[in-house]
C-alpha cells in the first residue's frame, strides 16, 4: 500500500516515499536565472505528479502552500492537510504563482539568502551550519537509491555523478525521474548535497559554503551517485530485482554512504536482497533508510528499514515531537530528525515543501557525510555509533520504538571521541542470514554443469578395463558346489534313516519281552521258604 506525503505548491497526487507519500501537494517550478548574464526573471510553472499504490514506496507528505505565503512569508506554514491515498491518475496542478523578479523585494534581507534558504530551519536549529568550518562532505560519495536525480537543477549542478538505472526503463545515468513520484529522488539529493545557486542582488552568506539562494544541503560538497528505481508504475524489472542491483552498484562504484528514502508495508524482505545488503556490510558502506509514515496507512517500520545494520530514521516536527503523520514506529528506528515543513529542490528548476521520514533520512545521511570527511578512517559501524550515541534521548528512557535512541545531534556526533566499536551497534545482516536462512537448502547444481577442479590439478583419462569372466563364473565351479551339496544331503539322510531303524528295532524287542512275561508269570517269582 502507498504511503502519502505532503508537498506544498500545486495540487499533486503521489505515493509513499520514505519521507512520506504524496497526497495533496504543490510544486513550484522556479526557472531562475543563474548569474547576471541570463536576466533576472523567475517564473513558476505548473507541475503534475503521479500517484499510485505500491508495496515498496517513497515516503514524503505534501501540504498545500498558499501563493502569498510561498512568495513572501519565510515562517513555517500551517499544519499539513489530512492525508489520503491516491491513485495513479495524474491530477492537474493548481494555479502557478508567478514571481515577477529574481531580485530581492524592497526591504528584504540579502545576507541570509532568499525565501527558499530561509525555510531551511534545520540548518541553524540543529547546529549544522556550525559544522561547515570542519567539514562540508568534500571527497564523500553518497548513493541515492530513489526515483532518479535531476543533475541539471541549479542547486545540484556539478554535484551529481553519472549513475545507474536499476529499473530498465530509465536513463542509463539515473538522472531521469521515474515512477509515481519522479521528483522524489531530486528532493532527497538536494537535502544531502544541494549547494544553492547565484541570483543577482543576493550576497554570499557568511559562514556558509555554496551559493546564497536556493537549497543548500547538509553536506554541500558531497557527490551524489544517483540510482533510479521504478516504483508505483508498471514496466521494467520487479522491485525485488531492482533493490539488490542498486545496492551492489552503489558499493562497487565508490559510495561510502547509501540513502534509501523508500519503504514498504512489510517488515520482511525477499531473500534476493540478502546478499546485496551483506555485501555492503562487508565493504563498510553505511546504509541510511527512512522509517515510513503513519499518514500513508503504515503502522510499523517496513523493509529495507528493518534490515539489521541499516540506520533507520524516523521523523519529528518543529517542536521535536514525533510527527504523527510523517513517521511510523518500530524497534529498528535508530534516531529521529526533522520531517515536517521541509523545502527541497524539484526537477525543472523547481522547489517543493514536503513532510515525511523521506526528508528526515537525508539530513542524517548528510551528517554522516560530514563525519566521513572529518574521520575518513572510521568504519560504518563507528559512524553509526557516533550518530546514536550522540542522540538526545526523547520519549521513554533509552531506546524506544518512536524516537529510537533519540533526536539526532549533529554537533555532538562530530565532537565525540572515536567510538571503540568493531561491530555495527544496529546489528549484522550477515549474522542474521546465518541464523535465519540456515535451514533453507540451496538449489542443486544442474547435472550438466561443467566440473570444477582445483587449480593445477591434472586428470588423466584412463582406458576402460577389459571385460573378463570372473573365476566363479567359469563353468566347473557350479557342478562341484552342487555335488558337494548332494553328498552332504545324502550323508545326513543316511544317518537319519539308520537312527530311525535302530529305534524301531529296540522298540520291537521291548514289545516281545513284555509279551513273553505275560505268558509265563512263574518264571519271575522267587522260591518261598517255610520256617518251622
């Protein structure tokens, strides 16, 4: 079933992404001039998004944003509208809100970025801006396994590598948006490694890398390796094939961290995923996944966020309370991060406001990229330990199914001493496989498979032996055996007859003596003596 996300801008239907699913949403397609040579005009155009139900989905929540608020008001918007399930039928977008000029309005601040930048409340509230003096993600490659990433967006241009399409229906480099929410992957990528863009009239922001306008990600100098999946629509490979292929490609092509803002309504996963996730674990790649959203009808975390060793991220609102609509619950949740009123880049030089755990996961992924640059020799297990050990406990004491270990704390994660761990504190998929898959018998090797020998082994083909008659089958032995058997039987029979004859003779003699005694009784009496 599909999870829904909220997006602000135009009316938009969608499906569930790791941050949530698309419900009612509005997209602001802003065509901005990047630099003074192209003029300073922006316009916002309508965009339609698809919605569909799918077992494996993207997880964001979308909310309508009024034109006036979008254009001028940098404060948080009202609470999201109720979520609903959506169909695969595209819905027409709402009326676009034109921006007459890319230059700042009279009286607006030009030292804190445009209205897009000012909406990124998590940068300052969670101390991310203070970390950029230590690390910006430079030299770190993050794989975004999602619906494809638009590498031409001004806020991402130069930070998106040529990737891979695991679906069989997208572009070879993973840049084409696919599925029911083709914009989702671009949004996720921008929260990780957006660097903003230049706009006439805006000055560089003190203490911030990148450009002063548009979206800046948590790790603005990291590189994005896009791997596109097709979810929520027909065609191409099954998701059971796409996921393991995507994970393997990410590992084999230099990704140190993988972001998966996708999820399902099942806690279990196909056996076909086992080897790929175990491969990532063996190669020391950290996988971050979104928990999913109650707003899309889910009641618990679903795969891949339930796989041992995966760092699962739930969502919280501006008050740091679990976002009821944009985060689900489960014992696999590691940390929680902001997930409501999130602004992100969208394909076609646009921006969207969304809510859901799909938006929370890339924030944690971005912090992991900063940590990887700062501590390049630390393992995936150590990075995971930093993130969970530094989290601010919330909810029930200790780890709980709503907040996990707590609310992520980027500053403390960066400041911790090197964790003395060797095993991933979130578990091991390899160990899980050894325990839970051990009773399953592998498929037999086909009978026509070519034989495999040890290296250097030589096998000499020997001639077939000559057919010879065995000694016991040479003609003279059977008669001898038969004669011996006959002789033995003859002896036994003769002995038995002789014995019976003797018994018969003895019995006849006894009978004759008894008869003689009966005819002459006196011959057996003794002489009587008379005494005087």
